[in-house]
């Protein structure tokens, strides 16, 4: 069997970027069972309710839904079990101190395979207020409208030169 190369996306948490200001991101490995890996290879997972908790100098991923493997037997995993994250001690200590500050949390952003190994990108984040969310949406809309106007002008200019 050929060794996998590159990055294969499994799941994204788009809502996290909407609900939080992302301060810092980390890539970390996951401790998984065999049936979890097989289920992830089918591209089935959800990060929506997920969060990271530091407990006893170890990072744990909670509430990430990895559905049971359909061909699994009694060895199948629990869909929402907590999973250990693989990070360097320095990173864990930094995350632990920052997450204890008021308003800070650690959320998973992306779940993917990198060179055949399951990875999760987590972020140290601060919650947005309602007006921040509206402001972000407004900026996104304005950017989109400006790009449309620019492409329309370019199309008109191309039409004249031909």
C-alpha cells in the first residue's frame, strides 16, 4: 500500500470563526482507536460542539462526534468520547495559562489527515459579542460586493479591448 501524502480534510468548524476571535492556533495529533480512524477515513465527523480542556497537564478533546464505524463489532468506540490530544509540554502549559483568563477558551477548528495521520487544529479563542459578529458579517459582505464590482469593471474593459 502506498504511503499517503498531503492533507485530506475531514471536518471544519466554521461556526467557531464566526463566534470567536482566534488568537493563536496549534496543530496536534489525536489518540484514536482503530474504528475511529476507519470512521474518519469515510469522512464522517462533526466539530460543532467540540472544546478542549486541560486536565492534569494533558489536553483532552471533548464533544467531537465521530460516528460509530458501520462494520465495527463489539470493539466499536463511543461516538462522543473524550480524546487525548498530543501536544508538546510547553504548548500545553501556555494553553493552560491562557485559557484560565476570563473569556478565553480552546476550540477545534479543523480535523484532517496529514500524511496518513489524524490531526486537529485547535485555537485559543476569545468569545465575540453580538455586535462583533454583525460587524464581521458586514465586512465580509462589503468585501464581496467590492470584488463583484471590480470583476464587473474588468469584464467591461475586456469587452471593449476585443
